[in-house]
C-alpha cells in the first residue's frame, strides 16, 4: 500500500464532519466498529444500498449481519486492523431482503485514540465496495460461455452428419473457390472419377473434359458465378467414355463465395435398386433422427420422413400430404410466412427457432433449416427440423412416447409460442380423446355402453371417433 508522504501538511486539521464526509464518499458503505465488533455508526455512498433497508445494521454486531461462511473473514479483518497490519480486501456476503446474498468487498483500518499519533482504542473504520455489478457481469459471462459451448457442439454435430453424407455419396461432389476456381474439397467419388490428377494444387476442373465439354463447363461456371442461379450441362471426360451431367450452384460461407459442383454419370450401366447414390441418400433422409419435410412454394407438404410424423403425432404420411406445414409449425400465421418469405428472397434459412405442435397437444422446441429449389419441373421447399427440447429443458413423456402437458408450468411454456385459442383447443381435444379411449377400454370397445358412460348420444360418439380416428368404425357399424 502507498501512503501519503506528508498527510499533516496535505490534509491539515480535518474536522470530524469533514472526515466523515470523506469516508462516506470513499466507499459504497462505511462502518464504524467498536472494540466489541458492534456497528456504532454507518454511512452509505450508494443510494441503492440506502433504499434497500441496510441501515438496520446500526447497533448490531457486524458478524451477525453477514452470512455464516463470512463470519471468519469479519473476525480476521478486525484482528488485522487492531494489529495495524497492511489493510486487505476480503469478499463478504450479507443476507439480502429479496433472498439473494449482497456481495461486498471490505477493508478495515483501526482508529487511534485522541486523533493523530494516539494509541488504538479498538474502534475501526470499515470501507465496503458493492460487488453486485461485478457478480452480474460474471454471471452473464458464464451464461455467454455456456451458450457458446452449446452452439459449438451443435455445429460440430451438424458438421459430422453432413460430412458423413458428403463422404458416402456415390455422386462426385466438389467444392471450389468461386473467385479462383481452386479446388477446396472433393469427396472419394470425385477422386475416383477424375483420378489422382485432381489432388494436385494446380488442377483445373474444366481441363478434365474434352474440347466441347471444356467449353460447356467453363460457360456453366462463369454463368453460375455471374447470376448466382444453379444450372447444369452435359459433358464428356477427355480420357473416359460416357456422358456426364455437371451441375453447379453458388453458396456463401462467412465472407467468401464457393461453387458446389456435382458430377453424375448419365449413360452408365443400370445399377441395382438401393445401391445408387440417390437411393442411399433417400434412405438416409428417411431414417434420419431429424425431421425432414418437402413442401411446395406455399408450404403444402409433398412428403415427410418418419421423424416428422413422430413430431406431428401422425400415424401415416398420407395424413400430412397436401396439408399446410403451418398446421403443426410455430405460431399460426406467423412462423411459416417468415420462413417462406426468407427462402424466396435468400434461398436458404438456418437455425430458425420455433415450436412443433403435435396432433394430440404435444409441443416441442425445434430449430429449422430450409432451402428453396426453384429450378426443375417442380419447384419446392425443403425443411430440416431438429428437436432441441432436451437441450433447453427436460420434458415429461408418457405412454408410447406421446408427450402431454402434465403441469401448469409445462402449459405456460406454450404461451407466446402458440395462440391461446390453439392451446385451449388442443388441450380440450386431448382430454376429450383420452376420456373416449378410457371409456372404450372400460366397456371393452362397446360403443353403446361407452356413449352412455360419457353422457353422449351414439351419433355424437361416432362423430368424435371419426374425428380422432379411433377404432374400426365400419366393423362396429356392421356389428351394431
């Protein structure tokens, strides 16, 4: 600690009033502690602490105003001050009125008897600094670090999945720098098709084709770079027979632009079903743990995989085909419009956070990535939907994996994501269906007895059975 060189000349004869103002201004809280450790006077330099009622400390032992684990620190501060040791700052917590501890950093200095040069009489001045702003900043830092770690691992997992698809695809796939046309990466199928020459640093993609193919490929790459629209041409390799289809598209990654080029054989011998790259990719998508759905440009579903049917709580793909994705996705009239608008303008959307609503009232937090394919005979939109509920919060699952709200807390999680009328409707439908299923189970599938048990007419019961797709209505009607 560096002290004043000549305090008597610099400060002069300070009165007690001036000294008190200086002490109060030097700290957020200042305490005068007597020889017994009791707070005899205190001052606040922080209006927040004064408003929160900590003035009640006056007349209480200082150790009684702190938390249990901080009491040894209080005793050490007073002991060091009376021994005229070099002042040290210690972190001490006070119980707060609202339940959260009040963190303060304290340093204590003993007061001499009779002014300057006197002997210590046991009184100490304690200076305190409010650490709540530092604690809040540390908490935000920890939260930001945890969020970055979650995003890092999510990106690692996505990279692993897409790299696996990149490696197993039977089509040759190459990635070039759009400015220099330098090959950045190619999958094993590309190396097998173009040979070891493609591994050289100065390899030129267009030079691998014959004269006509060279010109066509150069025109393709130039056009895609200029317009940004995907296109394709037919070409032949210079040293191999057979015609190839070369397709190129442009994409951006961070601040650089890249070309994605796919090369597929056109007139090769027919391959057995299930062994072509397209069939393999379709099987992978169908069996993927993430939901995948293809729609038209207005969001009406063409096809969906099993993972999407599980999220939407549908038994078959036929129940989803032709329906609007908005029926199960996010806030009605909002989220799908946002996705479709961005896809039409930008061509791709990544990590759009929303909610999937199941047919039976289940709600699942998801992230959506989408792409628009506007070329070809049938323009379409593709969406990959990932369940992120395990990462955000634990969910209650009942029965054969069907999710149902089981508490007020879970129901309130839907507020803000789903309109109130949809929450009420879905919850009512779920309860109504469960009651009908219970009645049918108790009556061993006797419709007449179940209707009487539920207080419904048989006609009303049949309407609800058709609505919820319960039981074999045709067989029951014949039996009745």
